[in-house]
């Protein structure tokens, strides 16, 4: 794989290059790949490994020249650890970071636009975390709202 | 006493006349929807659908208003269109008349459009503002070729009265004279713009600007707007028939002739309206600058060619 | 003319000319084009799609609603002019459908807006939509579709429910 030649590490999984790195190395790797024709930042995703007490952040990159997909994975602690914002490399990362901040509560240092995104006026813990009890939440919030009964049955 | 009674009778006749014209317009809206549906290979609504729609809108329980300009502008539009219809000969019969009423009709035709624009502007919706701007640009565009075509007729028949133009065409319609065939084609495309049918439905474009000027209209206001729209259908098609198809006059003298002329007029405006609908169903929408270019670049040139031809015919 | 007769005329006119505003939130929107075009042709019953809420009579909510969308639906509903009807389309506005345990799907629409007619199915077929509309027409003629009156009458209760949903249950008493 061309990507492996460029960065010299990682393993091939299902035709993609999967690279596990420390969070300090991510910036350097993405920068190198960007300079070597991996010009499409596909997405940034987050996985909640609740048993390990860690979040996994996966940066997906694609090259139109080599037609290759690279996934750069890094793990941070669930509590008390923050990630560096990379929106100066690809501007669209800003939006992905905003979403992850909202859904998982991961803080990205340097991103000034981490405002509420999809959820308006959300007062609870981030909903995509695995310790968020969705069924209890539904029961407490939506099912506790009473139906509107009309006293006058004629209407 | 006699003058008062005859005056009242006149008012009554005018009221009946205007009402009948509006009814025909509303009927045409229903027939139009049916024709469009048949072209789309659908069944379509019943032809009296226009009456049901207007009844429903008038009977709505709440009617949100946006100030007195918004309320009165619709009256302004309907008045303008009724006045236009009264000045146009229908089947050779006309109720109001002055010298040079061809020019008067041109001015009167601008009043309803302006009233419509005023009401839409008062509603304060940004889509309405865009729609009104487009409608005014459209008016500016189609009037040039239309007026040039009318001037050609005026030169040929040496009159500025629509009644006389209609009377001169008895036995030989203007459209059968070669230069006026061109003029009629030009005027028909202008008619397409006046009726806001595709490809010139730019001002109301429901998929782009949420029906434009009508975006804030609902209830009674939208009902009045539909009545106004019905009036425009009758007024504009009648104008076209009067100018190029002899106004539907095929017989002279007597009450029988009037009835026959009225029927012929009805068939002719129906044909003109159907043609406009068929063009409507066959074409997508222009952009506003394309419409402007179409009218001022191609239509206007054709109209001028017809005008020069007519002038040459007259002087030789 | 008596009020009763007059309102009957108004109901018949209303029934024969339903103008629909599609609030296309979910997958149900895809079932509407076949209903409008030549295969099923809803225009033969006098129904027509409308561009703005001011002109429309029926608010057709096609699919699930999140809290964020609910705010917009309520705005649209309140812009419509009486008499107005709400048709909840598909399973999602009935009880949440397949999204019933999602953190952001309001499960029952009729806690927040008066729903005149439910149309179950995931998704309902175009025949189902036409059938539902015929049903709504019958209800209008009999004077049963009176959700708009219910909304006016119980406005305070509906507002309270809506506030509770917007604040995700954290409303101060």
C-alpha cells in the first residue's frame, strides 16, 4: 500500500490501512498524509470503550490518486483527558469535533466553535455515551408528559 | 326619475357582466387544471373545482391580516381587473368606451399587477419581495413586444379604439394578414407572461420561492386573489381575441347575433387559454434574466419586423 | 340561513378541497410523489400540495419528530389558518416507531399537537394515504375533525407539554 510507504507503519485491515498512534502523533501523521496526496478528510468518528475507560477517535482519510483509505486511531481516557483540535489542517474537522463534543463530551483544545449543534437546550449527559440510559431517559422525559385530555368529550 | 332608473339598470347590467366574467374565469381555472391533468396522464379534479376552492377559502374561520394595505390592495387589484374587462368588447358588445381606449386598457392592465405587488409587499415575507421584484421585471419585459404588436394594429386599422379594431376585422381576422400572424405569435408569448404560465411562471415559482407574492396569503385574502386571477384569465385572453381574432364577432344585428357572438367569443378565449396551458405543461421555467432576454431580444425584434411590414403595406 | 346549514356548506367545501402542506421530516416524504403523480393522482379528490402554511388546510407530518423539529412543526401549525387538520403519517408520530428508545425522538405527537387522523404503517402505501384522506374527508363532513378547536381550548395544556419536551423534562414548577 502506498500509504504504508509514506508513513512506514500500520497494518492492513479489509483493504484499509489501520494505524494506532498516541494522541500527540496524530497531527504529524495527518500533515504528512495531506502533503502526500491524501487530500480528502472523510470523517472523524468516536467509539466509547466503556470497559477500558477510553474513547477511541478515528480519523479517516482518502486519496483519489491511490484510491486508498487510511484510518488513524488514537485512544484517550474517558474522564479528564482532552484532544487537540486539528481544524487548521482540514477545516471540516471543526464540525466533526463539534458533533463529538456534543454527543460524547470530548473536549477539543483550540476549537472555538464547540457550541450546541443538533441538540437544542440539552441538559443531560452527552447521549451517545454508553452509560447514558436511553430507556430510563425516555421514561423520565417523554413518557412522563401527560396526554392532553379534553373534559368535554364532544370535541 | 327616468335617468335614475336607467342608471341603476346600467349599474345592474355592469355588475352582472362582471360577475359572469369572473365566473367564466373561475370555470376556466378548473378546466385548466383538468387539461393539465390530462396532459400528465392523470384524471384531474372536476371542472368546478375552482368554485369549491374559492368557497372554502372564503369560509375559512381565521384570516390573518398584515395591515390595511394588505387588505385593500386586493380590492385594488380586483377593481382594476373588473374595469379592464368592462373596457374590452366581449363578442362585440362593450359597456364602457372612450376614444383611444387601447391605450387606456394598457394602463388599466398595470393597475391589478401593481395592486397585487402592493399587497404582497405589505405581507413582509422575503419570498414575496423576491416574487414582486420578479413580477415587475416580467411586466417590463412582456409589455414592450406586446405594445409594439398593438401599435402595428393601430397603424393598419388607423384607430386607437379597440371597438373599432374589432369592427374592422369583421369578415377578415387580423391574424390572417401575414404580418399580423407574426404579431399574434409575439402577443401570444406575451400573453404567456401575463398569465404567469410556464415558461414564464417565474414570479410565483412554488418550488423556488414558495409561491412568491402569495406566500403570506391565506383564507379570504387568498380567495380574493384567486378571483383576481380568474379575472386576469378572462381579461388577457379577451384582449388577445379582440386584437387578433376579431373579438368573436361573426354576425351583426339583433339579439340572436349577440348570443352567437358571445358563444364564438367563449370558444375563442377557451382556445387561446388552452394553447397557453399546453405551452405551460410542455416547458420548464425560465430564469428571470432569460425571460427578459427572450422578450427584448427575440420577441421585440419580431414585433418590430411585423411593424415595419405593416407600415410598408399601409404606405404602398 | 341558519348557522348549522352554513357550517355544513363550509364543511363540504372544506372537504372537497384539501390543500396539503407536507412537513417532510422522515422517510415518509418518498411516498408522496406517487400519490401526487399519474399513478394515484390525489388531485381528482381536490387535494393539492401547497407551498406555504398560510395557504394549507392539512398538515401532513411524514415521519419521526425530534425535539428540534417539533419546535418548527408547532410554528408551522400555528401559522396555518382555521379550520386546520393534522395527519400523523407512519408509525413514528404514533409511538416512536423503530426510534422509540432514541434520546431525541418525541414518541407521541398528540401530546403536543391535536392529531385528527393517524395513518399507521412503516411506510404506508400510497393506497393507504388516499384511504386516510378519504377518511379525513368523511370526518370533516361529519364535523369530527375538530383538532383545531381542541388546540384552542386546551392551549395552556399543550403549551405546558411542549415546554416540557423542549426542556427535556427539566422544567421548573
